[in-house]
C-alpha cells in the first residue's frame, strides 16, 4: 500500500474513534459539572461562570471540533479542542479558586485526545505548562497543582500509547487487506489468462480440424479432376488427329475444349493451392518465388475479394528463402481482412518489389480504416473488432509471429475512413540461415 494512502486511512481512525467515544466522553463533564454546581450552589456568580464555560466547551467539543476536522484535518481540530479546554480550565479553576473538582478537567482532557500528529506532545506540554503557571499565579495550592499536573502527564502517556497501539493494529489490518486484494487481483488475472489459453486451445483445435477437412476435400476433388483432365485431353487429341472431322466439331477443337482445359487447369491449381495451404506438417525453409506465392494467395482469397476491384503489381522480386506455405497464410489473411473491410466497388491492391537485400510487400485497401486505439492492440492475441462469432482475434497475431520468425517486420498505416496499408519487409534469407544465389536464379545452401 502506498504510504500516503495508508496514512489517509489511518487518519480516518481518530474520527471514528472520536464519534464512538463522544457519548461516553460526554458523561464525564456532565458529572463533574453537576458536582461543581452542587458544591457551589448559592454562589451565583461562580455558577454563572461555570455555566458559560460548560456551554462554550460543549459547543466546541461536540460541533466545532468535527467541523474543523472535516475541513482542516484532525491535527488542527485537536489544537482547537485543547486550546478551548485550556481556556475553560483556567477560567473555571480561577472562578472556583482551583477546587479539586475543577482540577479534574485537566487530566480528563488529556485522556480523550485523538490527534496523533507530530505536534501532539508539544501541544500537551504547552497545555499543562500554561495551566500550571495560571493556577499558581491565581492562588492554587502547589501540591494540588502538582498532583493533577502529574495525573495529566500519566493520562496523556497512557492515551498516547493506547492510540499508537490501535493505529499500529489498524495499519497491519490495512496492509493485510491490501495483500488480500492484491492476491485476489492476481488470482483473477491468472483465471482470465487460463480462460484465454483454454479459448486459444479450442480455436487452434478448430482451425486444425478445418485444415484437415480442407485437405481431405481437396484430395477428394483432386482424384475425379485427374480423370476429367485426362479424358478431356484425350478427347481433344483424338479430335485433332481425325482427318475427317465434321465442320461442326472444329469449333470444339479450336475453342470449346481448349477453354475447358484452361478452366480445368484453374480448378486443379486451386485444389493444389488448397492442399498445400491446409497441410499441417512442419515446413522446412526452402527457396521460393514470392510473386508466385502472391498469385496463390489471390486464388485462395478470390471468394472474399469478388465484391471489390483487385489490382496487383508484382515487381519480379526473384527467389528468396523461407517457409512459403506460411507466407501464403500471411498474404491470405491480409487479403481477406482487406476484402472484409472494403465496401463493394472498393479497391484492394497488392504489390511487391525488391529493396537491396530485402523484399517489400504492400497490401492496401480503400476500406473503413482503423483508429489509433485499434492499431495499438492490432497484433495482440484474441483482439478483434468483428462481431462475436465472426472473428477469433488470432489472424493478425499469427501474421505477426510468422513475419518475425522470417526475420522481417510488419507496419500498418491507417486512418478511419481512409483505408489501411500493411507493409511487410522480408529478408531474402532469414537470419542464421546459410544460403546463397544459385546458377539457375534460385537459392541454395552455402557449403562449408
């Protein structure tokens, strides 16, 4: 607990203590004043002074002290109380010629103090000193004055020790409460982290299952497509070799079947991309062409980009080394996000170029853009701005991890209503890998 916070709570204790003792403490002055009034009954001038002192002190101790405490603190309030009691003790003692019943107010005032500031002992010393001097100057018996002054000192020391002990116990209780609250917060944080890990495990299991399902579907499609491809090729070849081909069939040979084979080739390419993309086995570093992987990503994400205009500018960046399947995952995620953020008729543009020993990839859209708050949390796991059930918040976190694992970095520029641009910078060869350009334009492991 912060020292000032603990002190503020400790300072609240005198107020609670004062209110708790107020009713009990008020019985003392009532009994003492009743005894004085009885003793001096008939001496009306003395009774008038005592009544005035009693009324003033009752107002000060019951009303004024609490009012001052609320506005200036208990140190100032205790000073006001002690000064009022000092004046009341001197006036009452002088009026009664320092009768023992008037002396009783001196130690009684010191039994009820509550302010534990650094001036408490100085206030008490001044109070007793002024009372002692005033009493001796106005005819008090020295032995009686000494007895009640010593009683006042003892009463003060006992009360000081009692309040100090109570404050120490209160401080310990407050520290224990703070430790319990801290432990509770840590427990809640651990519980939330455990829930996140559980949710992440569920999402990974679901994504793994989807990947296996996609790979299975692609495999099942691949088998019949192989027969279709073979049969259409055979048909086209046979028709071309037929010297007596009817005129009506020449259109099939020249246009229909070649176009059909182009469509079949596209289906086979998409199926191959899907099988490679959905494979769950670990991928080793290998030489690849990023522009070819961009084409693959565009084919996979085609369904999410059908409502927008797609532009590509591939700079012929050549070969580099990495995990191409992972990089296709990065590009697909960025393209799908761009398509989802862009309204119908908008633009999604992807470009590549080579900068010295690195490759630069930009995925830009004319979509809704992002606020500064969203950008600050963009790559955190499970952070998503999509409605519940439509996003896991893992996509960009995975993107960030893949790019970092390749020794690259990712930047984002975005403004609300002005679209977004993700920029990837990837080294030609990830750090610590020994590769060099090969004679065929690709990359090969460096020997030695």
